[in-house]
C-alpha cells in the first residue's frame, strides 16, 4: 500500500494528539475517514502511569448505543481487561492469545457492538 498525503496527515495528527489531548477527536476523525468508519476511539490504560490514561473518541456515541454498551458489554469487557492485565508490560496483544480463531473473536458481543451498535 502506498501512503498518500491523507495517510501522512492522519499519522501526524495522531502524534500531535499524543502531545495535546484536546486534539484526539480531530486525529480520530481523520483515521476513521481513512478506513470509511463512522466512529473511532482509542484507549490507553497504564496503571503504573495513570497520568498517561487516554480514552478518546472522534464524536459521541448515540445514547441508545451507550445504554446497550453499559448493560451488556461492560461485564464481558471486564473479563477481557482482567486477562490483559496478566500480561507483561508493553506486551503487544495478538487476539489469538485469547481466542482460538477469528470467527470466535468476531462473534463476541463487544466486537459486534463496535461494528453494529454505533453504525460503523
């Protein structure tokens, strides 16, 4: 894949947002546009450095989607996050570490919610 100016602008916006958190919405909007998505989000949870915590979206999720997320997805995600916390710091996660195949992963409610629930 050849990178064009829009790719480089999105990458630059991501680096800028890391230094100026108020710019995350703009950076995520650029990334979403590149892949044809409606919504984009990023989360960074680092217990050792709570000041580095990031949880940003490019725009608010619809209220009905948030209600469904809190009701049915949060408990499932808690299991996933507990498993992630058992890994060594700076470990890059490959979903095959937790799921036997891609279809199992894709069928999880928290993954389906991301693609169906917010209109992506």
